[in-house]
């Protein structure tokens, strides 16, 4: 079952996650009209909930397709210094997927720090 098919099934239930961030955005009128039509089909969900679910599904799809590029430390040394060390080190992801994971970890750590500071 695709993530979108899972959404359609989940929209029959009114439960939602309590963790949310406030965001305001402008969308094309046609997309708003399509959301309103979906709201009529799935009355247990608000347009806002549908947008959140659709955004989450799209982000999950995009993140899962980010390219990875793995180099061993030996390969990195060879590229940078034109020599190699004996033995292989663990692979390191230097592709977009690795950069995304690093950025997300940094953002989540900053959010956790600011949440702890507010308490």
C-alpha cells in the first residue's frame, strides 16, 4: 500500500498528532479547491489536517529518494591526499541524503535545546 493510499484510509479516522508547528502558506486557488473537495469526501478531516498529511507523505517520499554517495575514509584520503591508509574505515554518506540527516539532526537538537531553555 502506498503512503497516499494509507492517507486515504487514515482520513476515515479523526485522530491527529498533538505535536505541531504553526506555518502560514499561500497555495494556488485550484489546489485549495481540490482540498475543499477532498474535505467533502472525508468529513472527519479538516483541510489543515489534510495539508499536513499530504505534506508529510510528500516529504517522506522526497527524503527517501535523496541520493546517497558513500566513500570510505580510504577513498577520501586518496582523493584529498593522493595516498591511502591501510585498512577500511566505515562508510560515510556525503550525498544529499547524508547532508539532510545532518541538517535535520542539527535542527532537532536546536529545537530540543530551546524547549529545555523555556522550561
